[in-house]
């Protein structure tokens, strides 16, 4: 049974103004974003996707939201939280009424720490195809500012050059762009010179470029790969990047590649749980036709990155921590001399002090970088059986530990495994089996999913043990861009999407998101079919949002949707 939803109604402009005037007194000039409107979404998800349709009849779709949060719970994939908080941007304090993000449903959401599943995951499947996200609003007496925290992924069949966000009303062919001073806009900095954004309006993930406390030290570049807004910077209703892919990315891969074309990588599954993100070790260079595995070596510099009070005594001096104390291949790894001159072990699991010296934390370059990266022509020259006569492979800093990496030519023979209580093989992970990878049981060669295996491990009372290993797969984050912006809602009296009953006024607005490439055609948004009689559209119930069946879509959209995304989420087992 389909859940009852608030009906999205588009009113003529004059009717909307009249309705607002009747519903609220002239003193009311504010609004609250209450929830995500689901009238043009597939609820429940279709084949694991919250499809975003071009109309409320489910005629076509140019993109979808990942409905699964980091705890494995299924929802819409996006939610609104009215949790007030303050944010300081360029030394100016701004008051936020809440945020638009994923639906982790934590005790604190808008201010939840990194690595808590805050970003909604929106996927575009059609170049230049608009994706309309609609929100329910209640008119009241105060204007409000909301932070937008998301991730935008290229699942098209070609490259992108940037993205555009627009504010407006309605969906698909009925979309009406927001106008100046209509009470709906992106948040703007105090002087109106640019968008109000907590961080860059768009950037490639820090685990690849620039680093971050959550994603670790960077793999490709110590500089962030940041998108820049173009001429729309002062336009309160349009946010459009300037069409230039960040050089840190484009120098290696050109334009923003789709998931189907990202390079293949080798990863270490350091905890033996394929449900968790693995650590990138090497990638196959897409520039060359031959198999060519490349990597980057991290070099830890002789730079003081922080001071610590090791004994908790304010009367004794704080100890300087050097970047070389984080070097897993160095003699001083995780060890310093304490206040009495004796060697003591320190925690180096938090890499924030290192990141703070890089472009992420020091964009002006005021302090020396704590690490540099050296490009290695062939990964096999770094990942050897005996690195520098140590008797172990080259080590990586993973979760504060020095993890030796096996020789490159042994990775294929060492996937993640599960052992039983006797130390015998119980199951082997095959990343290329099924849609998201599968475990094969040693007992009868049958297959089980990672969720099934993790549940079995959790119920085994310690009799089953995960074994780390090496996996090959797409470097998915090369298709993903983290996006940040904000939405301001104020006077709704001129909105064309409001209804009122004399006591309260309810409205909707739209955020239109588009992945851009000037060299590609703009797709035609199909007209909404007109149902005949009382029967369902297309002669079946599959065409309506909310149907559990795959809708009738244009062939080009179906082709773009099929088989392009392998979800990887945090495991809870």
C-alpha cells in the first residue's frame, strides 16, 4: 500500500498570492522548511534507488538518491532537520535554523561529526538533465537559513564539466525559476559577493585530494581539488561552477569522469570487512593502453605539527610532536621522549594535525606542509616484499598503526577471508561477484552477501574471524563531488506553490540540480502522459511514483541507470 503523502499542488501566481494573503496576516514574513516532498520520488525505492522523477506521474527520471544510510537503514536518502546552530565563515557568525542532509537520524544531525553519514548522495544519470528536489514549507514569522550537505555523483555515460543548483518552484516542464526578492534564495555572505557555504561549494573527496580528518591523508595531491563558482556568484538564485575542473584532478583524469569510466584501483581491506571503505593503494593509469599500476609515496617532513601535554601536569613542559612521528616507516613512529627524557608511545590515529598544514587547513601556505607526495611510476617498485631491508613491506599509516603492505604481485592471491575457530578457511571474498561482491563458503562453494556474512560473524561469539586482504575495483570517489551550500527561506507571499485555509499556509519550493557539459545536448523532459479513463498510466501501475515496480522510462535513461553504481556503506557488524 502506498503511504499517504502531502499533495504537491502548483497554483497560478495570482491564486497563490491570494491564498497566502488569506492564510496569513501581513505581519508574517518567514518560513520553516519542514520536510522533503515525496510526490516526485519513488517511495518505496525502485531497485535500491529513490528515483527523482520529472513529474508527479513518474514519467521519466534523470537521477536518484541513495536511500540507504550508513547504518543500513532504508529511507528517502535525504531529510530536513530543524536544529539551530551557529557557524563562523570568514570570521562572520551566521545563524542556521537547520540543515538538509542524509537521514542518519542521530541525536545531533546538523552538527554531527565527520564520518557520520551526513551527506545525501544524489546521482545524475543524464548529462544536462535537471533533477528536482522538492521541499515542504510552512509559512511563519521568521526567515531562516539552512545548510545543505550533499554528495553529487556522475553516473551518466560521459564526462561532466561542473554542476548547477537553482532555486524555484515546481518540477520538470512546470519548473519556474525563483526571482530576486521572492523570499527564496541561496544563502549569501554578508556583503552579497558570494554564496554562503561551509567549505567549498564543491570539491573531490579529501581522501584523494587535500586530505581530511575523516578521510585520512590524501592519495593523489596534498592540495584540495576545489570547484569555483562562475559569474553566478552574486546571483542569489543560481549556483553554477565555472566549467573548469580542478587542476589536481584534470591533470590526471581530464573532465569529471562517470562511475563507469573511473580507473580501477587496488585497495587493502585492512579490517577484513568489505562493508567498510578500503584504503586505496594503487590505480591503473587510464592514459596508457597497457596495464600500468601507479601509486604515490607519502613523505613525512621534519616539521613540528602540534604540542601535547603527555602527563597532564600543567607545571611540566608540553612535548613537541613532529610529522615524522606519524611516519610508519620511520624510526620515531608513534614514539617521543617524555618530560623526563624517556621514550613513550603516543597516539597518531588522528591525522588532523598533518592535514592542518596542507591546503585543507592552511590555504594561504603560511606553514610548511607536514607531508609531500612522490609519484611512483610503477606500484611494484614501492610495494615489495622487503622494503629498505626491514624484512617487511612498505608500511601505511592506517588508524594510527603501521600496517605493512604485501608485495604487489601477491595481492591478487590474498583477498579478504573469514576463518573458523580452528583457523581453517571458512569463506573467501570475491569483489567482482554479484552486484556488490559476494563471499564464497569453503564448505560447499555457495555464495552469501557481505550483510549475511557479517550477521553470521556477529552471531558466532568470536568463532569466526575476519582476515584482511586486497581487493580490486573502481576508484568510486573519482566520480563523486562533495557539495556545500545553503538555502534561505523568508516571505512566501508571492510563491506560486502555496495553499492556505485562513489559519496556516503551506508551500513547496524546488532545488534543481544539474550535471553540466556544454558539448552535450540538453535532454528533452518528456511531457506528462494524460491518463485515459480511470485506468493507470501506461496501462499498469508501474508509471507512478511510489510503485514498487520499475517505471516506464525513456530508453536513454534506463541505459544510464543500469548497472552503474555499486554501493559501499559502513558495516555495523
